[in-house]
C-alpha cells in the first residue's frame, strides 16, 4: 500500500513538473512571438542555457521571406559584431599563452603604424577607447575610400579623434589592428586561429562550414538579411573585406552559439581569471566606464557589458539584429539571432530572462534605481495616490534618495506598458510636482490625461509644457488634435 502511494505520488509530482516545464516553454514561445510581431521581425532563432545546459531552442518565422523558407535548426545567421566577442577570446588566449599583454602598446607588436597610434594599448583597441580614426563610415557601413588599400592610406593619414582612453567611440580600425596582432603572434591567419582554438573545440561544425562569410560568397542555409525603409521590408546585403572579418565576419546558429558559451564558461578556451578579465569593462582616463547606451553601459574585451548591481551581464550584440546575453551570477545565457537590422533583441532579452528569474521582471520593479525601488515598495503597500506624500516621508526620514526626473518619467511609461494606467497617472503627477519647470514632465502628464479621455486636463498640461518650452512640437500637434475634438 505504501509503495503504491509513493508510486502514485511520484507520478503526480512528475506530471506537475512536466506541466510546469511545458507552461514555461509555452510562455517563452508566446513572448518571442509577441516580440516578433511588435518589431516586425521576419525570422528568429533562440537558444537558452541554464546551469551549463541548453534547455530551450526555437525557430520562428522565415529565413527567406521571398520564398517562404522557414527558419530551421540548420539556418545560419550573420552575427555581425558578435564576431568581436570571438576576437576578444582569441586575444585573451594569446595573453594566457604569454605572447601578449593587454596594457602593452600596439606599437610593441606591429610596425609601420602612424606614430600617434603606437602608444595605444591592446585593451584600448579591444574596448573602443583608442581614439584612432575609423576606417569604416559607420552610417553607411562602407570603407571610407574605395578599396582596402586606399581606405588604409586615408585612415593612417587622419589625425587622432581624441586622446587614447578619453572616451568610448565604436571603431572598426581597432579590430583590424587586433586581427594583425593575432596573425603575427599566433603564426596563422586570425580566421584559422579562431577556428582551431574556439570553433573546433566547441564543435561548431555549422559555423566552420559557413566560415568568415561577411563577403559576397554563397553560404549554405544562410538566412537572408532585411531592414525596413519607409515602412517597407527590403533586402539588406552585408559584406566586410577580409582584413575586417575580426570585427564582423561570422555566421552561426543559436544552438552552436549556445555551445560556444557553455565551452567558454567551462574554461575550455580560457582560465577562470581570463574569463573575468574578458568581461571586466575597461575604464576611461577619468576612472569611469562607457558604452553604447544606458543598458550596454560598458565595453570590455570585445564584449559590451551591462554593468549594474543586480544581474549584470556580458552582452555581445551585432548589427542591431542579434545578441548574446550571459548572466554569470545567474548561470543563465540567452542567444537571439534575427535577420532584421533594427530588430534589436538586446532591448527585450532582460525581459525574457525574467521568465527564469522573477526579480528581473519589469512588473517587479527590475531596472529601477534603489531610490525609486524604495518608493515603489511603499506605494505598492499604501497605493499610488499617496505618491507625493510617500516621497516626502522618505526624504524627511533622511534616506539617501534621488528621484531623477527621467527615471520617474520612464517608470510612468513602464506602468502604462503594464496596463496600470491610473498608477501611471499618479507617477506623472508626482514628476510634475517634483520638477515644475520641466516641459517634458507636463508633456507626459498631458499624454496620459488624453489617454484617459480627460481632454480638459490634457490641454491644460500640454499648454503648460508649451509655456515652458515653446519649441515643443509634440505639444503643438497634440493640442491641435485635442482642440479639434472639443
């Protein structure tokens, strides 16, 4: 009898666990499909690594829209600048082999460079803080002159953009030079070195077959590239010359990228200390870090990083269409590859991570500063109508609290996204009371009143915004619409 009961209980537990797993998988697919619809992404490939194992892969949409070819396990995507993460690992491998020092000047390894370039360190090249002029026109994604030789002549004749280490400035010349360093110190072309020391070790057969394919070569099973122009989906073709393949030359699958991340974290490429260095953001001359934006706020050895107190991440991104987020403290990695320039999966991977780590969910206050989190915790208890009073109480208590205008405003919009409209209204009202000279605060308050159908209040706040900033074109347009509707 006891044995039967135990068996029955075991079956029930197993069914409950299985149902929970299916529910989570279903929620992942639903999330991905929602993001694809929202961002109009034609095709996407997903892989998720948890505790050192691939727990989820997924293929969504079309690899080729013209011929209705769906994304499959064998579809390969151009990963653009995620290639720089492989280059960073290659450089660190040379460091561990005793052939290279990150703090040494590039002039110690390469000859014939412009004198102003010689003292730039290897780390400054890796972290885009070199000040060396760019050989690529970033807006047009083309060389600054026709042909590689002419482009090299032109870039070496240009003055430095800024003093090395002074600021962050994304730059492909940095990775051209790193490729030359790898060629010289490894004794083989950087493509061969990366293939031997990373791709083969991680069993990335599809990636090896695709090669460093950011050229006009035909790649088997390659997803087509797309972008939107004037609201219309159009083809996008991407190619880089061979000497810039360290910057953006590779194609891969999400599953093979996941295997590479596992190998990296299992110290198949680097020692643990080397891995820590790989993901440590470089500091500027003033001691601060800098990166692409408020999320990708630092740059390490080929890897952008999300530097924050909670759930920091190493976050390789490429072409505005693919991203690899590694959360070292959470033993979680998420790889999203798409074929849409502007799909920007880096903007939603944190939210996807929240399906595994509850306190990373936006609805639980993730992404807010400690000050705003403190206020949020009180308002969740007492109600958002008490926002102004609770803010005053916190300040009177002597707590070290900073309620920044932009963050309060952003919090309000997050609440709107969560369909908490009345709570958002109270937050926008709080922002106006805290920052009565801010045209933007009144503009946002006017917007939510309009959303709630309170035309009179919307007009009043847009008018105040206009008074504070007569050049607020949005307020002008909204007032026209609101007054026309009265």
